[in-house]
């Protein structure tokens, strides 16, 4: 009996240490870890990125073992998780009286069955596929190409060992190489029969994340530019600004930051645009620096009314200018947005709250990019035109939004646009017309934005 218990305990311990990623659910909370065996390793950045996503947590002894070969079953588990199938597989319930699996494995049976049923592992490859043996690069290419539904590329990439690539791997290798997910070596070879190390697999998973395949909670992904880094009682706090607002968040004690493959200290990342990954405690665990702010100056201001905007890279803002023309402007990723009424600077998602027809002031750079945007505090007054010379005079004061002071004449009125009550451009107004005037500015220094003939 003692011998049996001892054997059972050893088997459990072996399973925990030998099956990376299987002892933890994807995206589950984890202690902050600095792996002890990846210093100087070529895949260090990818390993730390993949760890932050929760795809591979390494081993309980704080090692990652980057040079250890990946087995077939480990590859299936990691690739299917990386491709976003984890939730779907977790819902699979095997009936109690179901017949034995056609391909039994010691753990992760649902993953193996799913891969076989979906033909991610084709029948001809199953004959040579061994769940407990190292997977080779050709097999991994097939698994990736089928799981991601990659089609054969229109162009072919030549490798120095192309003649050595087995025919059953050729199309898949071309597909993953063109997509940039699994490429060749510096000497130009692909080595289709070479083993895949855990470091190489981390690099593959990192590319899957960069290309948007990896499905993690959207609340764990952040983007913006770093406005400030400060040391507080509870650790380092980072202020992240974006077009959607300002966020302040704590960084984990071992938060990693990289720029062009080189590690950066957190104190050095101010004024960089970043893409970050939060851990499940909403702390920054990983930051990739994308580019530095260029501080392009605002060379001119223009006034317009908002029509719509399209999300993308960059955000594209469509406005109606004071010449009644529809114009598209790209928005700089570090543009500052100010609400004139609340005086808040990019503190909330002001873009989302813009309404069609709302007047805004745009600060433009030399190439016509929006660097600043002000949501204007616009007043209006309704009345009848008395006369027009250098100024426009109203017959009497109308009911406007300002209670203390209501202007009865406007200098420079012709700088504003002239429209009818449907918003269509008109050529002129004359004495006797009933109008609604939209304006900004201090008393006696009003600036007309629009005169609407009623």
C-alpha cells in the first residue's frame, strides 16, 4: 500500500513539472515570476509576452526551459489555445458511456479529440504523430496552417533546404512562412524535421498574439502613450493617455518593457506609444513600445462641425468646415482632446460622446493631422436682421443661452458659414431675414461660426 501511494505521489509531481501550461487554466491568476533560465536567450521577449498573456506559465520552479523540446500534445494544447479555441473546448462534455477515444492521451483528451475531429491534424500525419514525442517543425507548420485556416500563398518562399521538405509539409510551410508566424533560420534553411523548442514555440505564440489570434479578455489589453511614470507607496504607477481617455494603473513588480527588441526601464518609457497586457489583477505585466512622440507643432487652427469618425490606424475624423465642405482629417494617436465646458483634458472618451453637428476647433500640423481638438462651448441667439454693413445688426435681442449678456451685433460675421434651416449652404442673407446665430468668444469679441436662416 505504501509503495502504491509513493508511486501515485511521484506520478502527480511528475505531471505537474512535465506538463507546462496544463496545470493552470488560460488567463488564470499567477504569481509574478521572473524566470531564472532565460537571461540572454534569443526568445526572452517572446517568453515574457506569452507569460503575460497566460498562454504558457512555465514551470513551478520558476524556470521556462526554453531549449526543451515541445511534445506533440503540448503543441496541440498551446496552438489551439493560441488560436482562440480554449473556451469552445472547455464546453465539451464527454458522455459517461462514450466509446474510448480513437487517439487516447494521458491528459488534454478534449484538445486531442477536437484537433482530430476538426482535421487540424490530418489522417496521414496521425500515422507519424506521437503525442509524447517532440513535434518537428514540419508537423507544427501543418498544425498551425490548418488551425488558423491559412491558405496557400500566391508567392513562394525559397529555403536552402527546400528539396528536403517532405511534400506533405510543403504547402503548410509556405503558408506559415508568408504569414510570418513560423519562418526559417538565418542561414536560409527551414529544417522541417528539426525539433521545436519551447523558446521557438513562445516566438510562434507571440506572433499569434501580435496578429490578433490570441483571445484574451479585452479589458486586459491597453494602448496609448505614457504621460507619466511615478513611484508610489505601492509600487510604480503609470499614466496612460489615449484618444479614449486617461488611465492610471499600477505596474507589477517585474513588469517588462521592450522597444525594438531591447529591454527598457519603466522610468525611460515616458512619451512612448505602447501596447500593454494587464494581469488578472489589473496591473501592467508587459509593455511593448511602438514609437516615440514626435511633438509636431500645431501650425494652424480650423473650426468645423463634427459629422463622424472611423476607428482605425489612424482614426479618421470627418467634419463640415466653415466653407460647408466635408473634409477628412487623420487624428494623431497622441492628440489632446479638451471639453471647453468641463475643462477636462482627455479624461474620458470624448470622441465617443461627440454628436453630429457639434462645433469643434482643430489644431492641425503641417501635414494636416489633428494634434489637438477642443469641444467648443457654443452660444446661440435668434433674431431678425436689421442691417448689414461692416457688422451684422439684429433688430432686437433674441432669446439666447446667455442670460446676463446678449449681443445685438456681430463683427466679422461673414467668417461663419451661411446655411438654411436644413443645413444646406446659401449664398447670402439680407435685412429682414430671421436668423439663428451660433457663436463663441467673450462679450464684445464674439466669433461667428454659423448663421442659419430660418
